[in-house]
């Protein structure tokens, strides 16, 4: 049995969505385009139909390659949870059928593997992660005698930032409400050379849908294969990247294990703890009071329905003298203003925007055009923080621009001029 904090219906649906990646991609991505191609019946449309079909056939093959990664995530997750999930258990047949939203989140999660765990996306991650690392370092230098700092990273996605902070020697807790992302994180953190050498390479010998990197130690992922707009060259859609860019076990010197001590789904790996806690609801208790030296949020603040709830939680969990480091945009209302909302016509941007905001927790009803959130400017946020009692330590108006799962060769370039600030909960006299 799982602890009460695990929402088994949501978890099983996440499993089901990874397991049926190919089927959903076929239905959601390929089928409507194939139907469109089949309407091109006039003789002068032959070449056009041929082009479309060629592209769709290539997509079909590569979606299956991504689908294999999704299947490996599913397989790894099931063995990870073997005491909680009977291996013959089929969530879908028990009524836990993945929703359209689950499938969209899984596709977005596969792209996010590129964001967090490929070498090529370092330039996207670096401005944000480096800003946090430097602020943490400054804080540590100011308070050198107290040993490893306890850092909380909520909304951690695929957990590269918490991993980097743990690798730098800090004691890190990351949380992420999306089971899809927790399952993918578990897969990446568990990815060892041995796993690649024995399991993946053996599978690849008989399975042409598993693409290995040249050195045979990594898997190839195709993040833009579901993206049909704004390509300069046809092959841009089919670019592939080797993941993960490093073996986490080599860095943290410990194999991850499942961990339910938080009362939710969790992973423990050396000084890194990851769990499915919700930052709004699960940090109110006395056990979390003044528990952390640092709160680090990256591309997270705008997931709040009422940002004051996040601020109150921040105040509660930080030790006196502790700091909150924040980097990210304020994309409150992705339906109206974000990539999907602009109706640029591309499913990837739409799915990324939706997944980064709601992750299936608050699925938006069809026809509802915007998230019910309190949409503040950065200036208003800083004013509220001061009103609560935080002291502004730094307001960096010179952050480098940063994308979010951005294909740098695309004709459309979404970049954020991120806010970057540090506030402190004043030390007690
Ligand atoms: C835009 S993503 C950012 C992920 C990661 N920080 C990054 O920079 O790639 C925001 C994440 O916050 C998660 N999230 C949203 N609300 C949350 C909450 N209340 N508690 C914990 N995680 C939450 C979402 O599931 C999503 O993965």
C-alpha cells in the first residue's frame, strides 16, 4: 500500500500515459495530419501529399523512439515501486486510463528531459541555475560556520537544479507535484553506465526503436519531433540529443532509492531528497517551521494561484536569516498570453505551457480560456514581500535572457527576461 499522501489514481494515470505514449502520439499528433494529407487528391497535389506523408512517416518512426524512452521510464518506475504495484497490474483496465492532459504532460516531460539532462541545453539552463548557485555561494560565505545548508527547491521539474546543488555539497529537498516528472526524474537519476551497458544495449540489439548515442552509453531523444511549425529545414524537426549528459550516480556516489518518509512518492539519493509534496499545502506544519536556510525557485513563482500563499509558506519554512532566491518569468496566464494562448499553432509550445503551469492537478475545462490566478507584476511582488517582512537583498535587473525548452533553430524564439531577486527573512534579535 502507498502512504495516504500518494494519489494512486493520478499515479496510475501517469504510468498509463508513459506506457501508451505511442498510441496517444499516433492519435493526437499523426492521425489528424494523415487525414489532412488524404484530402490532397488533385493531381497537382501529388507532390504536396508525398511531402506530407514523408514527413509523417519519419515522425512516426521517431515518435516510437521517444515512446521507447517513455516505456523505459514506465518500466523503471514499476520496478521501483514493485512493492506498491503488482507487475501484472494494468492501470488502464482498472479504470485509471490516462487523460489527454496526462498524455500532453508526458510528451512535455520527454522534451523536458532535453532541458534538464542534455549537454546542448546547458546554455538554456545556465543563466538561471548559475544565478542560484552564485547566490547560494554568497550566502554560504556569509554564514560559513554552520556546515551544509538546507535548501528547498519546489516545483523542481526534472530536478537538475537540486541535483547540482546537492553535487555542490548542500543538503537539498526538492518537490514536484507532477508524478510524470517524478517518474522521469527517477529514470534519469537511476541511469548508470552499467544500466546502459547491460540493459539498454541489450534491448537495443533486438529493438531498432532504441537509439543509442555513438559511445553507446546514452539514449537519443527527439525533442522537436512533435513540433510542426517554424522549421527552416525539414530535418530540424528530427534533431536528436544524447541524454543524460552525465550519470548522476557517478556524481552523488549513491544509487537512488524510493523513499516514502515524506508521506508521498519520493526518491532519496545521498544528500538529495525528492518528493511529491505540494508547496502550497504540504509545508504548513510545525515540522517545517524554520527548517531551511534557502528556498530556491526557478520558473516556479507563476504557478501560484495566489502568490501570497507561496510567500507565506516561504516565510514559514525559512530560518531567521534565511534567504529566498527566485529566478523566472511571470507567465500567469498561459492560455491568454503564453505560447499556447497566442495560438501560434504548435502543439509543443501549448503543451509545454500547460504542463509547466498545471500539470494535471487543476486541469482546465475545455473552453475556459485562462487560469484563475492573481496576476502581479514583479514590482507588486517585491512590494508584497516587503510588506510580509522580507528584506530585499538583491534585485538583479540584468539577468541574461533564458528560454524554456527552446529550439534555438526555430523561426519562433520565445525568450524570457527573467526576474531575479533575493529576499531575506530577518534574523531574530
Ligand atoms: C515551469 S516548471 C519549472 C520546472 C523547473 N524548476 C525548471 O526550471 O525547469 C514548474 C513546475 O512546478 C510544478 N508545480 C506547480 N505547482 C506546484 C506546487 N504547488 N508544488 C510543487 N510543485 C509545483 C509543476 O508541476 C512544474 O513541473
